[in-house]
C-alpha cells in the first residue's frame, strides 16, 4: 500500500513539473519531514498544486522541531522567514506571543474544515483564545516491542507491560539473556516519551490548564528517578540513546533493542524494519492512564503578503482535509485529525490490515494536550542537559529537578 502511495506521488510530481513553473503565488513552507514521511508530504503538495495551478508550495525540509525553532528565531530579524511553517504543538506559543504568527481564527471559522476536526485537533492550535496553527501531524507516544527479541530471551508470551516495574523486569530479562550478544532491554526514553512517563506517574512538567510548574513535584521526581535508573543503575538502556536520542530509536529499528517508547510517527518505519516482529502497545499506566498529544500544526507568518497568506491557508486546509489526512495517516502512522479520515479507502485499508496502527487512536481516550506558553520552549530546550546529567548518574535527580524548577519559574517571571 505504501509503495503505491510513493509511486503515485512520484507520478504526480513529474506530471506537474510544467505547471509549477507558471505558478502566480509562491508559498515558502518550512517543515520537519524526511524519508518516508517526506515522500508522503511531497505527494500531498503535488496534489494540491494540481488542484490549484496558480499556487506553488516551495516545501523545504529544515530539520527537526528544535531546528525549526532555532532557524526561525534567526530568520525573523534577518527578514528571511518563510510564509508557512510546521510548529510543534508546545512551542508555537512563543511565536504567537511575539506577533510572529498570523491569527488564523477568521480563516478557520469560515472553513467547513473546523467542523471536521476532532476536538483534540482543534484544541492544540489554540493559544490565548485564538487559533495560530492548524494541526497536520498529531501523535502520542506508544510502547513498541520487538517480539523476536522477547522470544529469544525466553518470553514467548509477552508479559504485562503496564507498570514501570513490569517494563523494567522485561528489560532486565532481555539484558540478562542477550546482553552479551549486543542487545539492550529498552531504549532510553526521548523527551516525548519522558513527558508521557511523567503523565503515567500522575504528574506533569507544567500543568496545561493552570500553568503551574510541576518539575519538582514528587511524582515527577519519581518518574525521572525510574527513567534515569534504566541507564546508570540497571544498565538496561544504552548511554548512546541519552547523549543522542535518535540512537535509541535507530538501534530498535536495527533489531538491537527489545522495547522503545516513541511517537506513533515512527510506526511506519518500525513496521518496515521489523515486520511481523513488531508489537505496538499503549503507554504504561503506572499511577494513571494518560498520554501527551504531540505532533505539530502549520502556521502562517504575519510578515507575508495577504495574497500569500490566503494561498498558504488554502494549502493548510487541503492538507488537513480527510483525503490528504488519510494518505498521511496510512503512510506515516500519525493519528487522524479529521473525523472523516476513517471513511477514506486508504485509511480503512490501513486500519484493517495493520492493527498496530490503531493503538494510538484507542489511546486518545486518555490523551491530553500540553501547555504552550513561551516558557515551554525554554523549558524543553533546557531539559535535555538536565536529563543527560541525571541519566548518566552525574547529578542527583531530586537536586537537579529542584534547581530546574526554580530556573523555570524565574524564566516564566522574566518573560511575562
């Protein structure tokens, strides 16, 4: 099915080469998708341009979400900002607060799309009562398991993996049985998974409703203590995945790790890499069943000309429509954001043929949005070094998080 999507995308791109040259309005669009996801996005862009020959979407892969924030901050004063940009759902508030992003409320209110979006999808684009992004890719973290590694470690039947203790026990079994063969029990959790594990321990980093900073709350500290222990105490997660988060994911894809907690956006590449050996499970419910909603939406820069803004919104609406969203869902594993996506043939085929892809949809019943005030961007950028120091055993967890919470409260006060 995915090969068919790629072939169709390539054919569309070739057929549209001539028409793109005569486009009257060009929208420079920065995004974060490469590999298979980038190819699916290219197909959506090509189909939009075919339906709108007067608009050219100049889609540019800039890097990951962090790269986009950094490069956008540099591009704005240099007057080299794009017209539209993918913005991660907790970090666009920084740019909305500074007037960098266009208020899309009027666009969305006049668009039938607003009634097609799931409630969670509408909510992630709202900051201080206004819409600044329209969702494109939405996700939750899930637990990926390599069943072959579990079987090789003597776990023919997958044990319950719903608590921290159960996950640790399974990781220790893999490590004990297969560690000498170069296998690891679990990948060190990346930041998205760390946030999910904190929620699973009935806490948060910053309360999404009240804005209270919970970095030093007892349940947050306890969650970090457990996560850090996977690396420096129990040795079931490699230090390589701490110093560079994608290393853990890549080792899992290479069949060297028993489990990883990662975004549903990694479903497609995980399925391609492991095939029938891949099992997808919900995130654990250690003290609570909860998962963060992640992903990103597309915003429009306030500095663009009105004609370009109109063209950019037209593309955004097209990309969030049921037909495009179904192709995105089937080709990547990101969650449907449109209520009508499931009725599209390509989405129905994906749901029927690959049960693992439905786990995140089922998990939506316990998923919730995350805060998006300006301080979140600073907090997320700063958290990586704190995590590394804790995971490598260089600093005490309680001391580190107490200091981090104090710093975050000071930064919040400074930016308000």
